[in-house]
């Protein structure tokens, strides 16, 4: 009897040890932290694609983090009156004022499968900025006007959040050393009224850069990043412009504006309105097609806008500069198509910042697009726009490398 008890006890202890060993083998050990870098984006080799819904899948935890801070540089005075307010209003302001010196922390991860590349970009931002140059009614001039594109002070910011990437397509002189700044030319001679003295272009014919430009308002309709490019510009003054959309496809937006007459005087007014709508910042092609948005056909001296079936009377309130909750959107939106629409994105504002998941094919077979080759490294630059038209916070000299 005693012998049987000892035997049973030995078997039980052995089973417990065996179960303990199995449990450890089944993955109780915490996953290894892939670490982080301030200069290198290590693109993880994924066996499956992440779900791009703005919720960070566990698989992103296996990808190394690229962490850093972007900063808005200080640029020289504008030299022209870009907001159209008249002589003397903006002459002494820097081109990036009043954003200069602002810094935004970011984290970035990336992964790839056989045919596609995926990115996760997060950055700190307490506000979801989408009040992009909304139309308001100026009661002094008795005219409809758009909020400023270029802020004159910290309270004058009426734009959208954005980000941008630059990837060289083949060899681009100076890009390996200075990335974004290889395309940026400052203090150019002013050639036309309202030209900017700083322009992006390449100085060698045949060179090209792939530019990815996400816009919170203009890219939301179909969940897309605007696929653009930078190329050679023969001119070298303030009229030079090497930044363009890819050769094929349509843009995903248009200005919600038109010219009508009051007597024999031409004035700018909104083109479409959604009657009685509040806090809206774009009008989609669906809104226009289904009749939700109404075409404005006339304006009178009091600023009253007429559309089929009704009017918009600024005297009723809600159209005040900076505060009116009925101010009209500055843009209409539609899908980016063909070469302009290669990059899909889901962007979610969490209340504290942005979570952006986006993807593109490794090779689109488009001469205006960079080809991501897993066997090769690739320099790139990043910019973050916080409620800004052009004042972007920059991070240069980043490098992409693929896990094999």
C-alpha cells in the first residue's frame, strides 16, 4: 500500500513538472521589445497585412519604432501680401510665422508583405484641425471672404492638419545629405505679386521625388493620401514651381468658390451651400449629386445668397469671422483617381493626437512613384503641418531599411 502511494505521488509530481514545462513552452515569456531608433525606419517583414482602421493591431508591436521631433524652421519675411489684405499688413511677418519654433513629437512604424508596404504614423496634437479657410461674411466690407490661408498671429489659424513624405526616385543630387532641403530654395527674387520667396523644385533636369501629402479635410472623403511629385523647374525665381500632382488622375478636391456680380461689380462667393448646416468643413460630390448641397446662383449688395428654393442671409447670424457655426466650406471633395490615388489611409484623431495607418504597393509601375525594393535602403524626409497651409515642422536625414 505504501509502495503504491509513493508511486502515485511520484507520477503526480512528474505530471506537474511536465505541465509547468509545457506552459512555459507555449509562450509565457513576454515578447521581445523591438526597440527604437531616431534615424532609421526598419520595415518589418509581415506574414499578413495589418487591418488599417486606426486601431493599432498587436502585430505593430513587433516593428521597431522610429521616434523623433519635427520642428518648424524660421523663414525670412514674406515680402508680399499673401492674404490679400492690402499693403503693409504682412510685410514684416516671416513666411512660417506664427508657427516658427513649434515642435511635434512623432512615432512611426512600417511593415511589408510580398506586394505592399504599410505605415503607422502617430504624433501629438490636441486639436483636430479642419476649419480650412471657411467662408464668412465681413460686415464692414459687406463681402463674403475666406478665413486667412497664412496666419497673421496665433489666433488666426484656419487650416487643416497634414503630413508629407519625400522619397527620391533614383538619384537626386544632395538628397542623401539633406533630404527635404535638397528641394527647398529660399530667398528667391520676387517676380509676381503674391509670389512666395521660397519654392520646392529640383535643379537637374530628369530628377524626380515622390511626395506623399495627406490632408485632413481634402483626403477624408475617400480615405486617400494625395500622391504628388517634385521635379525640375527651369525657372529659378519666385515663380519656379516643381511641385505637381502625378501625371495621371484627378485631384480629390476643388475650391468651393465662384464669381458672381452685384450690379456690374464682380465678387467672389461660395459656389455651394448645405442649407441650415452647422460645423461642416467640406462638401462632397455625393452632397452635390443628391441635392443636399445647393448651387448658389446670385448675391445682392447685403450679401444675401440665393439658391433654388431659398436664401442665405448673413444678417441671420452664424457667418461671423472666426466664430460663426454656419460658415461655409472652402472646398468640395471627391476621390483622387489613377496615379493621384495610389495611397490609402485611415486617420483617427484620438483627442490627444493622430493615428494614421496607410498603405501602397511596393511597385505601382508608375514613373512618378518611388519603387520600394526590400534589398535596398532609402533616405526620406518627414513633415507635419499643425493647422497650417505651408508652415511645416521638418525632420530630415531619415533612412528606411527593410528586414529580410
